[in-house]
C-alpha cells in the first residue's frame, strides 16, 4: 500500500513536470 502511494505521488509529480517538457516533445514530433 505504501509503495502504491509512493508510486502515485511520483506519477503525479512526473505528470506535473512533464507537460512542459513532454508537451514540447509531442509538439516537435
């Protein structure tokens, strides 16, 4: 359960940080 929570938080952080980075990559492709 704790691992799942940690993964959820990491995924949320990744999702919040990636939009600007991943979004640009998506636009480039």
